[in-house]
């Protein structure tokens, strides 16, 4: 099962050209499920949702969770017409969904987590995507958000054979308190007995990993660095031969597409073992149609 997580930089910059570049990257990756953050939505004014548009182009299902406090973002664009939130794209139907508003930072824009229960062949995949506060000094807030997220995952992890998969932009480095909390590294996990492992550390601990990268012109213009990995795919520990075992991890979308950088973040791509075979032609136009977000 191929998992992607990607922050899409909302409606900033050359967004129309960027969404074409985003689509090109996802089409090439051929993911089974994607966790997206900073997804724009203009359906209230007769427009569309970026995740819905991507799902329609890729023949995937989708679901969406809107920020409960979008004003932080809308003030940056000078108007209330564009919503923001997290979304999930899935090759399989979304059987259930839930949205968790995360504990607030100081005017930091209604951060949230989205759960999607995916009906993969033979089992339910509990999938989550989250977007944590971004202020450099907000580690304590992010720790509160991670605690709420861990409790949310524990409640919805289900009893099936596939472990929960948690994706997102954590706005924190791998050695930070908030990231270590999820794995129970040198600290007790928020939910006793429930830990998640960083797929990158399992698969490619020494590979170049920065997803917030000063090589990206959108980053170079707004940050003095340093480059860092702040985007993650976490999975509950799985046996080497069982579903959810990490097989590989890498970056994508970490360069221009036809001269356009897709977003200010690189995507993280993780391959997990899965029992069902994956058809080679799932993006050939014969896949399932996109379903409307909820």
C-alpha cells in the first residue's frame, strides 16, 4: 500500500499552476491513499475543493474536514471566500470519517485531524491526517495536540488486522518532544500501550529527508532555515510479514514540475506491506470515480 502525505500550501503563490504540478506528481506516484493538509475549498462561492478536483482527476475517493477557525488564513488573502482544511484521497471507499479540532495555539488557524476508515479489500484501514501549529516556540501546544491526536487514534484504530496509519505536517523535527511522544521515545506515550513508529526512521534513516527545504524558492523567501523534516507517516508497529510493515520511504514533489514548484513542502511517500494485490492500471481511467467530500 502506497501512502503519501503532503502539505499543499493552501491558495498561496501561483496556485493554478501549482495544482497542475501537484496533480502531475500524484499521477506519477500512483498512491493508494493520500493525507493532505492546507487544502483550499471555494464551494461556498460556487467553486470547488482542491481535494475533490484531484480525486476526480485521479479516479479516487475523497473526504474532507474544514478548519473550525479559518480566519487566521483568510486574513492573509484579504477575504473570507476561501476555506481551508485537511483531506484524504483514497483508492478505496471511505466507509466512515471523523474530524478532531486540535487544541488551539495562539491565533494559529484552527488546526485539525481527519480520520477516514477505508474499505480496502478484506480489511478496514484506519487512516489519519493532521496539521499541527507552526510557531517555532509552540512546542508545548504541539505536545497538547499530539496528545489529543493519540487519543483520537486510539479510539478509532479498530480491531482489524491493519494498524493505524497517521500522516501529516507536524511542524516539528524528528527529535522534538512532540514527535517523540507518539513513539514513546524517552517519554511515556500519551495513551499507555499505544505507540506509533516513524516510517522514515524504519526505512531510510540516513537518506536526505528535509521536507521543509531551503532549496525550495517558496521556503527560501520566508525562512532563514535550517532545512528540516517536518512531515511524517507514522504506523503502529507491525510484524515483518504482516500488514503495515514499512517497506520503503522517500521524498517526492521536491523539485519543479515544468518550471513550477508544487508547494512549499516536499511530500513523504511510504510503501507499506498489504495483502491485496494492486492493479497496475488503477489510474488508467478505469478506476472508481471520485466521490464527493463530506
